[in-house]
C-alpha cells in the first residue's frame, strides 16, 4: 500500500512529463467544443461563457507539456504562450464570474449582487488590460508577473463574496457551482502556498497535479450544472406543454359542450317554432270553424223562419189558443236548443240531424195547418 501511494505521488510530481497535463488538455478541449456547439443548439449564453472559460484554460495550459505532440506543436510559439498564459489566467477567472452569474440568472434574482460583480469584473478586466499595455510599452515582463498578485487577491475576495448569493439561492444548480468553485478555490490556494514555501522545483511540480484535480472536478460540476439547468428548462417546457394540452382538451370539451347546447337550443327553438306554427294553424282553423258554425247557425236559424214562428205564437195568443201556443212554443224552443247545441259540437250524429229536421218540419206543418 505504501509503494502504491509512493508511486501515485511520483506520478503527480511529474504531470507535465507523464501525460497528465495532456490528458487534462484533452478533456478541456472536448468540453469546450461540446458546450460551444450546445450554445448554438440551446441559444443560452451560459454555454458560450463556459466554453470560452474552458478554452482560455486550454490555451493557458498548452505550454505546460514537456514532451509529446502538443509540446512539438507549440514549441515555435512557446515564448508567446509563456507570456499570454498569465493573461489567460487573469481572463478565465473573469469569464468564470460572468459564466456563474449568467448561469444562475443573478440579474433577475439578486440584482444588487449582479451589479457588484458586473462592476468588479469590468474593473479587473481593465486592470488586466492596463498590465498588458504597460508590458507592451516597457517590455518588462515583471510588471505582469508582479501585477498578478493583486489580481489574485482581488479574485479570492470576490470569489468568497460570491458565495453569499450562492448560499441564498438554495437550489441544486447553486450547489453544483458551490462545490465546483470550492474545489478549484482550495486547489488554487494549495498551489499558491506550495509555490511560496520554498520547495525544490521537482517538489513544486505536484502543485500542477493538485490544480488539475481541482480543475477537472470543477468542470465536471459546471457541466452537471449546465445539464441540470437544461433539464429544468426541458421540464418547464414539458410542464407548459402539458398545461397547454390540458387547456386545449378543456377548450375542446367546452367547445363540444357549447355545440351540444347550441344544438339543443336550436332543436328547442325549432320545436317551439313548430308548436307556434301549429298553434297558429289551430287558431286559424278554430276561427274558421267558429265562423262556419256561426254561418251554419245562421243558415239553420233563418230569420224568416224565426219571424214566422213568433208570429204564429203571437196569433195563437191573440186567438186565445193557449194550448196551441204553448205546444208551438215548446216545439220552437226545443228546435232552438237543438240548433244551438249542434253548433257547439264538431260532429253530430245522423239521428240528431234527422230529429232536428223532424222538429223543423213539425213546426212548419203546425204553422201551415194553422194558416
């Protein structure tokens, strides 16, 4: 076990020679390309800033390997890479802050903290640009090297302050950022301590491995954070889609219900219209029937017949023929009742009609006999 631990430490002591650095560079390259392409797919700036963050670290590490194809490829540019690697360290820390507050949507949730980081990032970026301008004017690389310390201290302070809104924003998304940034922060602090405690160059090589471990863990956490955010967006879209589907189904149900109600109302209106029409026809028919009855009554109760009958009764009374007058009056009143009763019926039997005719004939016979 001791030998395994010793061998592992020896491997970590030579990351630039044994392929660890190349392995880390390869991972960063894949992560950068992958998330850069995802930016075009999802149109989320968090992917763009993360891919930029990874690419800056990737370029900053290209001058580290001491052998292999990467060493051979960048050897002609080693002097340039040695210089810009410091600037890339300054830059990727700034991009990290931008990526973090875009990923967490800090502007919407914690606007004051967003403004603070917005201003801090631009001030530090201006500071980095100023160092580069001074270097280009003077050619003194110590300006950049010595200026790196204030920048690093400022970044540590800002990074620590960044945890305040992170802990307030209690979601799995912020947890990924907290864990990832803590690993990188701790590994960076360990690297800074190792660099300044006066170890031999060989012993100091382990600081690169420690930084790489923190870097890989951080990027795994950040990639998981992006995946979780995309999962949240997908779930929100699915939920919105489900709500829309339910609403469409409800609208369809209401539509069918309204159509059924309209159909029922139309049927009721048609029935009512038909009933009104039938009522009008019936009323018209009853009116015509009543008119016909009146006409029939008039035809049956001829004024001349009534007048003659009354004259006959009058004559009987004048002649003091009371029995004949009473007999004639009974016959006449019975005929009138028959006619009036028949006028109230829609149909009468033949026997009733014959009885009525017999009464009429008897009355006429009495009147003519008397004449």
